[in-house]
C-alpha cells in the first residue's frame, strides 16, 4: 500500500524540521518539504525527502509546492512578523490548499492562548487570524498551539547563544512560563497526520514544562556541571521602546500566562522533554567529542 504523501511547508524551520524528523521516524509517510536554500534541500534529499522551493506570502510558490508534492496531508506554520504580514502569509497557504483540492487534512501550528492574548501581542493574533481562516475554509484540519520554545535558550541566529555559566531569556528570572521542545511539537504533528479522523477539528496545546528563569539556570547547572545564572537578554526599557510586540507578550505572561495542560500534551507525546532532558539531549554529542574543552561546544 502506498504511503500517504505529506507536504511540510518551511521544512527547514525549527518546527518544520521537527515535523520532518518525526514523519521520517514513523516510517508511515512519503515526505515532501519546502526549503529556502540548495544546501538545505540537499541535506533533506539525502534522507529521502523530496524538496521544492517556497516563498512566504507568495501564492504562486504555494501552488507550485502543492502541485509538485501532490499531498493528501499538509503541515504548515507561519513565521513571526506583523499581524498583517504573518496573517496574510498563512491565509495564502490555506487558500492554495483549498484550491488544490486533493488535501484531506491540514495541521497548522499556531500559539497557545492566541484567543485570549491582548491585541497588542500581534504575533499571537496573526496566528489566530490564520486559525479562523482555516476553520472557515471547509478543509479538514487540526491545530497545534505551542507555548515558549526551549530552543530560544540556544539561538545564535537571534543573538542568544548559550554561554558558559549563563542562560538568557526575555523575561525576569522569577516569572514562571510554560515551555516545549520543537522536537515534541513535531511528534504531536505526526500523531495528528497519522490519524486525521481522530483529530479533525481538534486543537492541542503543546507544553511539557512550567518553570522560571531561575529553574532553567538550575537545570543547566545540573546537566552541565557548571554553575549557571539566568539573565534577561534585552533590557525591559529597550523592549518597551522598540520591541513593543514582545513587551506586550511578557506583560501577558505577567498577568495571565499560558493555561496549557501539560498532562494532556504528554498523553499524546509521552516522552516530551522537560527542561533538564532538553539540555541533556542538546549536549550529548558535544560531551562525547569535546567534553574536555567546552560544554555543548558553545562556550
């Protein structure tokens, strides 16, 4: 029997690559992923993934990806931007899927509490706009709603690489915020794509740990063997002036916060990582190859 074909938009993004990994690990799917570079495409092709280009916000490239993949299943998320730009890019994908006509089920990764966060948190509301458009499309769908990513603590692309004895986040050290690993978002998406009938019309929050910045530092200290402190990556006064969307998000965390049910997520992904396990998984290779020089090879 032929395996169902899955198209993963943005297949080399954090979430997209995690979905590709989970789909390949299951062995149940033929996987097609859109990529943004030849190098990325070659790496995926070596793993048996078919690839094609895609430009966010471009309807023609969304159509081309669907035509090339001929999928019955689709996963997509949207890249953070203004509410107008991010919302539009997601709606373009939904419209392209609907026009294609052959997709049985769509999994969209949004964000937890998108419906109750204030309008000032634009990158939450943009995802809610896409959710609403998907629900109104008539397509079979399910929605993932992740909380904060563990990956944000090791993010050189956004000037927040791990440093010896230090870990940084966007909020104060004593604020408790729920977290999840992208790996586990990918696993949840694979579960939904493997059983569309069960998940049709359903939403699942993705959260596996609830901890303060101090807790993150304690977990890193325990795993690395190096005393670690937590610091704020961007001074709050700067954030209030030039990063208003993120500042509004932190104010939301301070007053309301994610209400995601960790137990419900772990019922779907039983081996979902907590903070300590995420740091351990991040560091195993570096310990075995560079244990005498630097933890994670990032110091």
